[in-house]
């Protein structure tokens, strides 16, 4: 049996984006110990959790060592969410890394 240190999210890029993600932008999730079990990277998921505990799950993929790429979810309102990752679609990190949604508006013309 092989044991690995658990994955840990250390940051995201960008740290904020616009609500509803109209341009389908991606989020880079950085961390340590990002290893796919049995070299099977097909089960990578990202989880976005708001302050009320509501969760959005998105399919993700390994980009390079210790970097996961996921499409930013289409979120309806400005809010800051926790970002976590799982490599087996069951066990998620819980490192308190945040991603913020902004609702852009025009100040004047």
C-alpha cells in the first residue's frame, strides 16, 4: 500500500472574476502534493463553497505539476467563495483559499 501526503491548496489565479463568467475564463489552482491516484487524473474536481455552505462542483484537470485548471463557475452575485480540490472526487482539501466574484457596474458616461 502506498501513502501520499494530502493535497493542499496554496493559491489561485486570478483571485477574483466577474459574476456569471461571460467569457468562460479559467481559474488556476496552485498547491502542494497534487498527485492523481494510480496516475488517473480523470476524477479531479474543484469545489466552490459560499458562506452559507452551498457548494458548486466543477470538473478540473491537471495542467502541470501542482497546478489544476478549472472553468470559473457562473455565479449569480458578488461573493467570496472557498476553493478546494479533490483528486478522487471524494476527499477535498480545506485550506481556506478564496476566490471573489465581482459584479461590474458603470459609474458614469
